C-alpha cells in the first residue's frame, strides 16, 4: 500500500516524474523556471553542461517512438549523461522477460535514471515503486494515462506566449478518451491556475465523468472555440479514424479539424499547439499548422529544455 | 471419535438458535445439542468459551486451480486455506485447464479432494464444451460424476441461442444454471469501471451496461426456459434493481456478491494497485452501497469469496496486464462479519449469508446444525481482530486488496464430518 504521492520523496521533492496530477504548482513552476535557463544553452555553440556527468540514463521504450525518444536522448546528452537507448519492444519482452526483470537487470548496470514509455497505463508507477531509492523514473508516456513532460513543455510554451496562466481560456480538441497528453495537460493547466479548460470532442472520444477533472465539455467546435486563448489539438491515431469511434477521417476533419475559419472564432492572438506528429487534413489543416498562430515547432524546441530541466532537478534531489 | 463442544455460543440461522449451548458429536454426526446423551464419553472436549460455534461455511466460488494451474496453487494448499477460513463446503468453478467439461475430470477432482479429507468439494460443471459457448456438455453424465450445477465461470456466452438451449437442457434435468452477467462486446478490452478513476488513470473501461444488457438477456431467457438461474458476482446498482424486479415477477433467481465488492470501490485502485484488478471490476461508491443494502434486504442471497489465488509474478505487472482475481477463502468470514458490524445486523442474519443461503443455492444439505446431520462446524472468535498479511494467509495466493487491514473474526477450529480439520 502506498500512503504518499509515489513521485515525491519524504521531504516533498520530486523523486520521479510520473504524472502531472497531484504535483504542487511550485514544482511545476520550478521545472518551467529551470527550463528557461536551459533554453539559452541549446542556442550556444557548445551545447553541453556537466550537470549529469557520470550519470547513466536508460531510455526504456516498450512502445515505438522516434521524436520523444530523440528529445530525451538529446536532453540527456546536453547534460553530459551517458545515454543508453533500449528498444525493448523487440528485445527482452519478446523473449518473455517481465517488465520488472528488465528494469532489475538494467539497475544492476548502475542506472541512475529510467525514461520509460509503455503501452500500459501505470507501467511507470509500477517501475517507480520497485526501483532502488536512488534511481529516478521519468514517465515518457504510459498507455492512456500520462505524458507529463509533453504537458510541461506545453505549459512552458503557453507561458512563453501568454505570460500568465490565470486569465486564460484553453481548449483541448480531439481524442481525449485515448490521450495521455490530454490528461496530463488538464492536470497541469488546472494546477497552474487556468480558470477555464475546455475539452471539445464527439461523445465517442470522451471518457466518463471527464468534467470531474475540472474541465468544461463541448461537442461543438463553433461554441467551444469562442474566446479561446490557447488551442491544444490532439493527434488522432490512424486506427481510431474509422470504426467504432469515428466513421471517417473526412467527417472528423469537417466537424473537429482545425481550419482557419474555425480558428477565427478564438481570440485574435490565440496560439495553436499540437504534440505531433501531425495528421494534416485530419485534425488540423496545413494552412493552420504552418500559419502565424501556430507554435508547434516552438514546442519541439522547448521540449529539449524542459526535459533537461526535469532530469537535472531529479538528479539533484 | 466423540467430541464435546462446550460453553460455545451456538449460532444456527436455519434452526433460529443463538444461545450458549453444548454440542455432542459422534460418528461424524451431531448426536445431541444441549444436554449430554447418556453414557457419552468424549474423546475430546473443545472449550468454546467466548467463541461462536456455527455451521461450517459454504463458499460458492473457490478456484482450486486444479487441473492445469498448479503453479498458482494446488488443491492441497487451497483446501487447507479453505478450512483455515472455516469453510466446510465449496463450489469450484469450471475455469480450470482443461475446463470441467468431462465426467473423468470431475471424478478425478472429486477423488483427489476427497482423499485430502478436508472440505466437501462441489465442482460446477461447464455449461458448454471447453467453455467455448458452442456445444452443450453432457450435463447428465457430469451430474452422475458429481456436478450438481452448471456454469460458464467468467467466460461469456456470445450466442444467445446456445444460452437458451443450455438453459432448456439444464431445466430438463432440474439443474440450475450459474452465470455471471457481462456482455462481452461491451466489456471489450476493459479492465476498470467506467467512472472517474478509470478516466484519471487512463484505464480501458467496462461500462455498467455490460452488466445490465447481459442481465436483461439472461433474465428473459430464464423466463422463456423456466430454468433455475443463479447470478454470480453482481456489481452494479442497476443490476440489483433488475434482479429485484425479476424476482418480484416470480422468476426463480438467486444471486451472490463477492466479498471484495461488498467493501471496495474503484477508489481503492489508488495508484494502479493490481490486487484491485478484479472481474467484474470494482465499481462506484453508489454501487457498493447498493450491494451492501441488496445483501441486507435479501435481493442478494449470499456472499462468496470468489477465491482466485494468483502467483506473485502475474500481479507484478501494469494494472491492465496483471492477472484478474484475489485470494479470499480466509477472508470470507472476516469480511462478511465486517459488513454485518458496519451495517448493525444481528450475527445470526450475517452468518446466514455464508452458511444457510449458499447451501440452499447449491442445493446441498449443509449450513445448519440439526440433530443427525454431518458435523461440519466452524468455531471462531468474533472479538479477535487480525492483520491480513502474506505470512498470515495459508493460500498459495497472497494477492488481496485487504493486505495490511485489520479484520474481525479468527477461526479457531473447523470440523468436517466430526473431525477437527483445522485448529488455530
């Protein structure tokens, strides 16, 4: 039985980063502030600082990923860590080794930090509750549950463009039901004091009682986008475009895809975000994705600074 | 062997007894209650001062994991755990490997169980071959081999035609059919109740309608076929309402609830506690309340342990991949007592839910302490609280959401056919 928040240590500092839920605003802001100091580093000629020198970071990806894995790898290397990428999906798991056996074996190789992605919700919690106390776990996405570094880089991006969280209307649009990004964004936004978070989706893509997370539910883009300062579009997975969730990508684009016309319903200075990779013409029109209100490429850049911030804070705790 | 149980508080729901009375046992049967028969020379005297003496418990769902799953538990380990929990009769579901769909398998299980000389074992025969829901089993032959009821365990019947015909065939011989209501296409790949917790944790869900839609088919086919139906493991408020309505219309339906669902809700999953990965899933607090009240008002007849020992490795996985189930035979009495204490129910009515009621559902002569009946008894200390810990559990499965909790009711002696088979 776990009696305290499994991602904080006894003194309330970050021990693991598993979810944005339940983290105090002070910790979220500490990460964002630390990330600010790393943005400069990524623009220097020599892009390395020695904060994680001699530390071993294992990227444990039980689910295929290119972008997230790469940004974690870059972040760790810029902090001078030794980085090991394990594509576990095609190695030990297929030989029948259990998740915890894999982790124990790597721990024996003197790992200091695990960055974990897994298709099952709760996988990062499971690992965090079984590693030695000096090992840190970063959740790089578990099932539909959480993707905290994505949410944090989104918060970083919002703060860069909007300064203050406390007067914003934010809309998250798309497949909320299956999205770990949406869940982590909702918790981060509400914790940081955003007064109005909206989710916009057809009923087939919303989880039960989602309003209990502190969001307003809309099924209609025209109503939901009115007066919004930040639009966070979600990626629609290919396998969900037609079947029991949606009839077709075309119909989805017509009613829930972001076009210039729908964007004009939001505030004139609204920013458009997307965690990538984009499905152009499904959840977002190319003209919007590449338009002047889009901050999608900034998100990618800031992603490295935010992940450096998380790793350096964990290593210091 | 002659045994004299003295000074105990005898609680027997069927005979309406709750008083300090002695019991005298000889030749495996209850020889006398109250005064000693003439010339009774006890080989053993059990002093039950300040203890409760009640009929041995009857558990409607105990997975013994044989044949096929001996790495999770063995017949011997689970039978010993059962008597340590005060259980003297138990029904085991057919979800073994292979399933209990052939007389030979059932005879072997009965024989192996009998040779251990512990609790009485009543195998639930598979309703369809391999539990696949395609062809009926030889129910009459299985009955000759020892199956008295038939079910599918947790395996859904996808064809309503097969369900109807299985009910008809069972009704031909007067066998009751046991089904757990869950519509497979609605449960889909779900692992948790479709509520706030699964939304927060991002777990695939099983909506309430998976139970109610299945219930409506099952109830309508029960009416159509006239079979006696036993509903296993109700989990929802809406489901209980449907059963209440069906019974008011005169249908022959009984139902049970598992100890876990009587006390826990989706909230107990916490940070992905895989011990709470159960089937049906733990539901909302209002469902839990409806189950507790439904058991009190009799809509739900009995409580069972739904015992499912799981080896540790199979639980050390992410929630959705962890094996379903919880160990339970040693918690049936404590958790039923806990329900009774919390609901302020007289002990005699509480014990009826794990003795007389399940015996009636199973159709066996057990669950009461009448003169001349087999001396199957449980003697326990109502006042003694004990902490649930892996070391305190005899079952090979240590998996239970109640680990670390203090529960009331410690079994001191269990007697089967007049022999002490467990002693604390």
